[in-house]
C-alpha cells in the first residue's frame, strides 16, 4: 500500500512539474510588445517606438492600438498596425509612430501600447511608458497673412466649424477662476476632422495660440473671464493660413 502511495505521489509531482514547464514554455513563445521610446519628432509632433521583444511574430490579422495621454488627458488612439516606419509583426521587430499630436510646450506624456489587451503577450506589464517631452523645433508665430474664420465668445460645449476644411473646434473646459492664485488661466479645445474623428486636444493659455495642422487652423485665446452667473467665457479667434 505504501509503495502504491509513493508511486502515485511521484506521478502527481511529475505531472505538476511537467505542467509548470509547459506553461512557462508556452509563455516564452508568446509575443511581447514593449514601449521603447517617447520623444518629440519632426514638426514638434509626438513620436514613440514599440518593439516586439520576443522570438514569436504577432498573430495573423492582429489589430491593436496605443492610447496617448498629455498631462493625464486622453489625446486619442494610434493604430499600431500602421507605423511610420518599421514593423512589429515580425519577431524582434520594432516600429516608430509619428503622431498628429503637437508638442507645443513641455508636457507629461504617457503611451500605453495595446491598451485594449487585444494581443496575448508573455508580459503585459511592460506596455506603458511615461516621459516629459519638450518642443524640439523652433515654432513661428502666426503671420499677418491669416484669414479670420471666427471671432467671439465661446462657452464650454460650444464649437466652430471651418467652412473650407470642415474641421470642428470645440471648447471643452476653462480653468477655474480664483482670486488667491496668479497661475495663468487656460482653455482646453478638441479638434475633429470632417468625418468627426478626434485629431487634436490642446490647452491654450490666455493670450497664446496653437495650430491644428493639416488645415492649419490657428486658435487664439484672447481673454478668459467669468460671465453672468459665474459661467466661464472664452474670447476666441480662429484663423486659417
């Protein structure tokens, strides 16, 4: 009876060891997406690099996106299947993505590769990278050859559509008004293309500008103030180049 128990115990231990080894081997043969770099790219655009740090290619027909955040605000999603250069489908491959998101000022950037966990990986904990990114190219102030699209007061939720490009600019927030701080106030805008796709989110301080590249729409925040009933108002001018 004791001999039978010993044999049974030996079989159970052997099975457990084999199962563990099988799981570990299977895990090693999965692909592994890794964030490698975040930086300011050409045109002061956000650029980042992702690598497939494994001996296995990505599965056939794979789809995945990277989520991009500026100062904690969601900027949008980048299709990882459409890199600017490189290829993460192959084992050991890497790819670079030059986005449409402007680095207009120093900003805390976070990128999450495969944000929806669409790809099964050997390590799901190395898909996130954060970095402080600053503009890397000199920017020009809006010139004198600008055409005014619109000028006037906006409140949160208001939007203006450029009649030529069909891009829509929406005011989504205004920083709180306070008599106890001298921090510069700013307004946050989102830009949508003609199909309604979000292409840019930006914060603009009072008296400053930012540009929606593509149609080259310049947003200028002339003044921010508290109106009737404490409702925030933004005096905004939109130009087209």
